[in-house]
């Protein structure tokens, strides 16, 4: 079987493939980054560029693109997806969000519910959270495993490595078959998350976003960071790279995400389908018929 194509781009946010990524050394904010206005102007250009790339992607009907977003609560997943992909034609674009699994989903393996939502060729699919929840929140809360109906006695010393292996194999299979995978971890700091939670309490129009459960989860912050570090190290590959994006500055975060998507699609060398000589010979006749219709 052919090896999957390497689709990563060189980026300061690329999680290396050698297993040496460190959450502690990954910045939440970048000094001297462009201001909000500059980020906005640069983002507008990238949005236009992505819109054109998506049209060619759709017409070529060869690749599909899967964007995976993982982050702590209040990191800005929804707004980043909305901003970076605002210029994409809805006909070739879909967003799938994954929260607590249903009873039907639990009766299948954990990759089943996301596999159903994979994008078709020619389309961009977004996973707002994903199968990675099974090695993030479930790792932090292993008691959730009791509800997953797994056979036999569970061995937590091997379970997570087995799940990393399954995820890596799954992504390798997708990449071999034309799915371009780009994974984003929006790296928000604990202090910035606290500030955003307080903002949700202070502003009535944001009250609907607030959940006391999100605040409760802050006590497990270090456990989550360890889970993220392990998952990113185990599954960042040249054909399914992770990018750890600084998320404390939202305009800069959105710019980095959009730039990563655009640069990845550019290297695919996408082109509109070529019309055959035989088809071209019919154009003159079709033109005459339309002109005299």
C-alpha cells in the first residue's frame, strides 16, 4: 500500500514528529505579534484566498480536507472556525460538533460516530472536538470508561497507547485515501480562560455560554495539559500534523489558523479539471445552438 502524502507545512506552531513536544514550552501568547487591525486585514486576504482554493478543491473532486479543533473551554474554537472559514462556499463545507456520546454511539466503537461525518472528496469538513476526546477528557476522567461497555478487564497502563495507535492508524488510512488532515490545538492559558469565563458572567448576551461544569473542570487543568501533551506527541505525523496555536490573542490565533489552512492547500497543487479535446470540439456547436435558441 502506498505511503500517505506528507501534508505538513513548516510553521513555528507545528508539533514535531519526534515525540518531544512540551506543553510547558508552547506559548499561549506571542510578543510583538501584529495588532488587531493588522491581523484583521491579513485575515481578510486569507479568507478570499481560501475561498478560491476551496472552489478548485470542489471542482477537482480528488482530495477532501479534515480540520480537527481541540481546546480547553473558552479557547475560541467556534469563533475561529466561523472567522477563518467565513469565505468558504457552504455547498462544499460542513461542521460537526461532538459532545457527550448518545446511547447509540456508545453501542459502537468510539471512532464510529466521527467516521460518519467525514467530508466527501472535494469538501472541507470541520470537527469541533473529535475522537481525541477519548484520550483527553476520558483520560482525565477514566470513570467515564465504565459507561463505554468495553469487553474484558481494562488496563489503564496500556489503554491510552492502544487508543493512540488506533487513532494514528485511522488517520493514516484516511491520508492514504486522499483526506488532508490538519489538526489544531488552541493553546489558551489558565488565566485567560478565567478572564473569558468572567466575561461570560459580566455580559448578559454571553450568559448562555456559561456552564458551571466548565469551571469545575479547571481543577483538572494540569491533568488536561498532560493528556494533551501525550496525545499530540503520539499522533502528530507528517500526514496528520498537529499545530499548537497560541490562543490568548484571538485575532492572532485566527490568523495563524487561516494561514496554516491556506498554505497546506496551496501545496496540493490543485487545478480545475481539464476539458478533453473531444469535449472542446462540441463547444462551437453548443455555442451556435445557444445563440439561435
